[in-house]
C-alpha cells in the first residue's frame, strides 16, 4: 500500500525537519524521500511543502494534513493487530500531559512498558489548551490536563482523576499572616493568565476580592515557587499532589478560600471516544489516579 508508506515518510519528514533527516529513519535515500513526497502531493492533488532550493518545509496544507496522517496511520496499525487479541496491551498510543503531571505519567508508562514490551507509548508535553486541540484533531489519543470551562464536543470523553486546591505560597520570613496580608505586602508572582490554571487563579482572586502587587508573570509553577524560596515575592498556584512544599522550611502554605471553601483545580483525562486504544488509555488513567491519590479511575 504505497499511500501508507508515503504517509509514514511524510510524518517522518514533519517530525525530523527535512528530507535528509527523515531518510535515515525510514530506510530510504534522500532522493527516494523526495520522490515519495512528490507522488503523495500528486495523489492528494495539492502541494504539501514550500520548496526553496534544497530546503523543503511544510506549508499550510501540509500542517493541516499532519494530524490526520498520524490518525490514519494509527488506525492502520490497529487494523494490523491480530484479531484473536483485540484487547492486547500492544501497539502504538500517543498520550499528552501538562508539565506538572508528566513526571508521574512517565513513571506509569515506564512500568507498563516493562510489563508489556509490545506497547509503544509516545508522550507529549504541552499546555492544557494545546493538548485539548491535539486530542480533538486526532494527533493524540488522550491527554491528562486541567479541566476547562468550555463545552466539550461529543466526540471526546472527560474523566476527572484528582483535585488540587489553590493556595498562596510565601517565603517563611515574608510579611503577612494570611493570604490577604501576604498578597498586600509582597510582590505578586502570577501564573500565566492565558492558560487554564492562570484563568482559574484569576477568577479566584476576583471572587475573594484579593488585591495584588503585580511584579511578573510566568508559565511555570515550579519556577514561581523557586522565586518564592528566593524571597522575590508571593504566588498563588495549585498545591500539586506530588509536591513537598509543606515540608519545605523555606515556604509557608496559606489556604485560599472563597466564601469559606477552597478553590479546586481538576486534573483529568481527555480522550477521543473512537481511538480504539481504550483499554490502554484506561490502564494509564487508572494507574495515574492511584499514583496521584485520585478518587476516580
């Protein structure tokens, strides 16, 4: 099936950045890769690359094709599995995660790989908004991310795994005995408001009528906490399940309450209903829920 071979080569070019780099990964010469890409463009009746001399990069049509090509190849690989073992822990699956989850997810996948050597899991780290789009487009089978407020398409399934309360984190010797005093007396280190966690923090601050002294904004929870350790300021972030901040002598964890209740960040798995690897993603989901202490598998 030449089209399948061409699509594999196309994905290799996209992932490795050039015809020459892809050639070694698909056991072809650079000329053969170029010829296959010309044939694929002819078959699809559109150009997929912008060519300038010996350099070829994906154009808009090529970028649009990439997630569909990956999805089609995954379906084809699934069709090739032995019919007698439809639920075998084998084959390829792509799973994404936000940075705060990736460490734990990597341990889960490493254990599964030792138990099931025929299982291939590709891990992708990104922001929640990006991961959700990758799952919806078919580039990922599933992703562990922060729950969003937008309505979810019927083609996707959301399973909550665990919850993390928002807290203020201040240096041990900094001013302020509670959240309100700490935020008023110290520079505020803000989490990126363009991301789901940052939006949740911003809504919580408004609902609690808390004023802050703006200083900087970063897209890294761990980086913000490290700046707090260095007495740069105070931050409001989720109390990560596997973090040891409560045992850190340099830090103070201050509860953030709205109307007397904690504000929770929900972490869960988003997956396509039709990806055909539900038994694999289900096993990953259950293992992650157990690892992070979640109540839902």
